[in-house]
């Protein structure tokens, strides 16, 4: 008989082919604890951009699950990542981003560290009751894709190029590395992080939530079933005549990329969007608490400064985000209902189901099971081109 692990009395099964997981996983502190410690630590998580780390001493500080993470450029030009925690009394060392010079100094007791993580100095060393020798910063795995910097805390995730599966090849002709960073959105919203991820993977909501911003540009949606399996989902959306008129086509792109946009889900908390003008966008959601999430959107473009209206670009980005914020807040409220039971899935919500299945599989694997839940869910046949309607 199959043994199904549970977490906070909730069976860790993937969603059924016709529906979704129950509301408890969005409200349970036990679920959040496991997600932070046992999921985020075991995967690759986007933490920043190499143009924030160009010079020796440049650093950025982020959280990957519960782990404070520090990424910096060393005096030798190497990119390194460490736990952003002083080994003396656990004080976090640096915040946000900036340049620390050639020494990292703990604000609590003044211990200092070199940019390679080694211990540089200890205040009042002679009065210590034991030797501090060897107490350097704990190194973490760091790797880059194009200009994007990823960290893996546990050290046992697949190599980044394997983890990203078909994404590097799919986006190769977008030539992301030299693009210019555009305006960004950076907000903290009182919503569980999974609601954000699922909303970004929910292709059913677009004509309703984004009626004013996105509805009239796309001719349909096609899941690329031939691409991505374990860690990524890839959706291609062909653009109609109006949608294509919004872009100056980037010549190096191949036909599919010239005729539509990609939405690429990278588990657990990242979406790449790629457009016919060669531009890309990152959307990432950093959990700050059970019902508190930092939502960040960053655009990139081949255009030169002042060749596009940055203010207009930022306004559109903000409008789309605000449309999403309004609805995800209402979902958070509704999940607290004692009467809610998940309804049937639409075939344009299959990416949501796949995210839920991946997450449940990782949680089940850590909690322990003789037969872990599968990472994939059964799906209904999907037409190559999908017209979205409310019928």
C-alpha cells in the first residue's frame, strides 16, 4: 500500500489532473518553514545581475529561503558567494548592495573578513576563550547565466546549465548580456509567495485581470511540451498584428521568437519573459514571511538610452503589476475561507499544476516517503494555438 507523507496533517500529494492543492499549504507556518529550509536551499535561485558586481568589492546581499546570502567580486576578479553571517555571533554582515572595499567588517563585534571569505582580523583577540582560527565565511555555490547570478545554498543542485534545461539555447539569440537595464518594480506585498508564482503561471487570468494592458496583443498560447521537464515550463504566445506592431523585430531571432513572446517558469520563484524585439524581463518573488513577499520585475532592452520612452515603459510595467497585486490579495483573503474547496482546473492553468506538483514532490522527498509523489501531473491534450475566451 502506498505511503503518502504529510505535513501539518496535509497529504503531500500532487494536485489531481482536474484540480489544485488545498488552501492549507498557503496558510500553514509548517509549510512555509519547510519551503524556506528544504526547498529554496536545494535549488538555484536568482539573486542579482553581474552589472551590480563589476568591480572588486562590489557586493549584493539577498535571502535564499532563510539563508542570508552575500555575493561579491573579489580582488582577483572572481565572483564568490558566502553565507552572509558572521561565524562569531551570527550577525548579518552586509545589506542590500554596494562596495565594501577590500574588507568585510561585522557591525556587531568588529571581526573582519577578506573578499575570499578568510578571516582577516579579530578585535580583542587575546581575550577570546578559544582560538578563532579557521572561522571564515561559509562558501556557497554561485553560477551565472548570461548576466544573471544564481546561488545554490545546499551545494547539491544540478549544474546551473542543466537546471535551466532548454532556456539558454532558447534565449541565445536574444543576446541578453549587453542589454540595457530598464526601469524596475520592487514592492513588498502581503501575500504568500506561492500565490504570486501561481498567478504568473496562470494563463487563464490574462484577459480578465489584464484586460486593459495585455488582452488585445496575443493570438493564443502554446505550451512547448518538447522543452523543459524537471525545473522549467515554457509557454510561447504568438502575437497578433496589433501585438507585433508594438515591437521592432530583433533580426538575430529565429522565426518563432520573432512572431511571439515566451514566458519561462524557472522553479521555484523566477519567470523570464522574452519578446520579439530581443528584450527580456525577469520577474522574481522572494518570500519574507508566511504572507509577505518581495515582488521584483526588471526589464532589459537593446535600445539606446532615450530611444524609447523609459517613463512610458515603467508606467506599463507598473500598471500590469498593480493589476496582479489587486487580484492576488483577494486570493489570499479567499483562501482563509473555511468553505473553500479548490475548483476544477482549466487547461490554461496547467503550469500552475506543474509548479504545485514540483513543490509537493520536493517537500515529500524531504519529509520522507517510500514512494515520493511524482513531479509531473497528467494533463489534458492541448491545442497548438489557443484562443482565450470566457466561454
